[in-house]
């Protein structure tokens, strides 16, 4: 167990629908990062939150949004889903101590049908 | 632009042999960090080893070592005494600055390692 918890592990939904992916960072970590892993694009950075505030945006579509709550858990909302959104979505947290390690959750595998 | 290049889509190694997975990087930042992650077929991303750009010595973690050649901008992963459980995808990543002064990881496309008995 890495200490980063992602739910659900698997999600199957239809095109046009909206889903929410949840992430609880490792205890004490203030930063949460979201990544998308797909066969054609590889691992892409989506967005980062630090202590409740958005700090950086990557290749995140306008149909996607995220937030980090006061208890530091984060949610990634994906709406108007398309077939191409099928991917493995990772959350990672960072403490910015030691080796600046980024600890990843086990991911949410999203399948859009 | 910040970029990681892994030129080996797939590698094969015999059990108990050593293997080197290549990684080159491109950045104009004077301070950066390099990571290697392992992704088994189950999908999770497992942190293996880290090298800071100012670290004088190559990083080692058990059977993993990082061959850091700053002038050549390479950060190759060496796995000694390969085990069947080492079969997985391996990703090289770099900690890169974002426009807002924060940080993100930039990943290479990965190398699929197969350890043969």
C-alpha cells in the first residue's frame, strides 16, 4: 500500500456521461497531482493542487475539472465522456521532503463504451 | 522544452543477469530531478530510484542503480541480478518546473522489460 488511495479502481460508463474519481493523498502530503495514462499519449500531467489551491495545469481538457478539499482529498470530474477518454487515471501526492518523492495511487481504470 | 526519451520499447534479459535501461533528458533548468518508476501488469506505479541534478554520486537502491551522466544528459537505470518479478514497464521521469513555478513529472514512453528464466 503506497499510502495514496484512489477510488474506484475500475469504472465503466457510457459516452456523454459524467464521472468523479477520488484520491486521498499520503498522510502529511499537501500536493496532489493527476495524470492520465493512455496507449497513444502515454503518461500526461493533468493538474496539480497544493493545500486546496490549483497550482499547475497541464493537458487537461475543458470537460475535465478537479478540486482539493480542506481534508486534502481530491476529486477529478470528467464530463461529456468520449471513447477517447478511456484511460488509467493516476493520482500522486508529494511531500516535498527528502528526495521530492511522488507517491502514486493504484489508479482508476476508466472505460467509456 | 522538457522532454524524456526512452529509445528501447522492449528489452529482454536472462534471470540473474544485469540489464541497463536507457533514458536521456532535455531541460534548460539548472535544478531538476530524475526518477525511475516500475509499472507491473497490475498497473500501479512503483517508485524505484531518484537522482538530483546536483547529487555528486550516482543513486543506488538495493539492486537498482542510476548511471547519471550529466554532460550527456543521460540517466540510465541498471538492474543487477534480474529476477522474474522485474518483468514490467519501466518509466523514466523528470521533475520539471511549470509556468507558475510549481512542479510536475514529465515521463518517457517507457521500456517493457521481460526477464526470461
